[in-house]
C-alpha cells in the first residue's frame, strides 16, 4: 500500500511544474475523453477507485469484477454545439472465470453544407462527421482485495469521405485497503496506435510542371496527412465510504489525472445515498487544469426495483463556462 501513497505524492509534487506547454489539441480521437455514465460525471469524474457499475467499462476495467449481476447501461450526452454522444455497455459476470463487458461509444452531429472556394454559398451537398469506438473488456479478482482489468478497443473517426482508424488498450487495477471503506484505483486509457486521416477526399490533381504545355499536364496525387497520438491518460484514484446511519451513507472520491495532451488536474466528488434508493451527487472537474472551462457538476439518481431486476435512472448537470451547460442522462438495468 505504501507504493500507492508514493505514486500519489510524486504525482502531486511534479504536477505544479511538470508541463510548461499544455499540448492541448495535439491528439486524435478527442471524443475518448468525454466521460461515460451520469453517476460518474456527477461526482466530477472521480470514479477510478469506485468503478462499481457498468460505466467502469470507461473509467477502470478492474471494477467490472465487483459487479455481481448482469448490467446494461444506456447513456446519452447532450454535449456542446449540437454534438451528441451515445453509449451502450453490457457487463456479464462469469462466476469463477471473471467478468466480461462489451460497449459501443458513438459521437455524432447534424449534417452540414458542403462549400468550396468556387461555391462558398454551398454546393447543395451535405456532409457529416462522426466518431465511434467498440470495445471488449475483461476483469478478474486476483485476491479478495485486488482486481485487474483490461480493455481492447477499435477506434474510428469519419468526416465526409475520409476516415482515421486506430487500436488501443486500457489497463486498470483496484485495491480495497485494510482501512475500512477506503479503496484505491489506477488506470491507463487509450494506449495504442497513432491515427492518420485518409480517403478519397484527399485525392487531388497535381501539376508536374506549370511550364509544360504538352499533355498530360496533371497527375493523380494524395494530400499527405500527419499521424496523431491517441489521448493517453493515467488516472490514480482514492474513494472512501462512510456509513452515517443504517439508511444513509456517503462516499468521497478523488482522482489525479496525467494526460499526454494537457496539464495535470484533479477531479473531486461526493455521493450521498439514502436507503440505496435516492442518490445526491456533486463534484468539481479539472481542478488546477490550465484554461479549463469545466468545473461544477451536480446530479441525482434513483433506483427502482421491479421483480428480480433493478432500474437505474441518473441525471447530470455540468458547468462548461462560456460553452454552456451540457446535460447527461443514463438508464441502467441490473438483472
């Protein structure tokens, strides 16, 4: 356990002066940084050491091993500037073998008018842009206190007739300490190949020599595009749960984040639970991150029981400053 404390101390001591350049906007597949699950986002994204529902597919795959029932999570994020993010995840415990999960994450927006230098008012054509990832995850308990998890994902981004593709893995661990109610978690997300845009939109006619008068004067060519890294992210989290009474308990959580395309930051959050029925949540996202528009997060959740199943309904409000207030809705089923 001393190793976990040492990692956190080193992270915080280096975070103040580790990066003089934020590297914002230097990686591909930015949609992979948009959090999944209204519950997790409502506590500021401080979910690495909690990760006890189907949204662990995103935050920390090691948490899947603590799920004892089949779970389905449907997630809709009404993000900024008419951009929407939809997610579906399924988790299936396999008893002694471990736990598996599959998920699809899809970011999309409305169609836009095609314009050119010759037709700046539009060509009467439409184009769209989208990004998606599909993944399969596996988790298992190595001891009664320690679990690990891994995710393999396929990533693709599309705009008009061009696309970029990539493969990545996520790794996670979760440790229940001997201190009552205290858990620690770590995860590495989006470690994988670089992405490069290609497609027929990059086909052009290039002149061999403008001074030549004989045909053929042009040849078919391709615009050359750069390769970009995926948004690699290391998370270290702590979570502490305390029973206030027989019917009320609360959880406090903290995540320290080290991305490859921004400055370090901290997420904080808390969840108050009444009779495992009503949940009140609040948090703060991207604390200490340079020029961040994100901040306050608030949410509420409810669990309803019908027969052998449980239905989960969660809502989250986020403050994005000048960019508005995105809202997220999640519906879950345990059976």
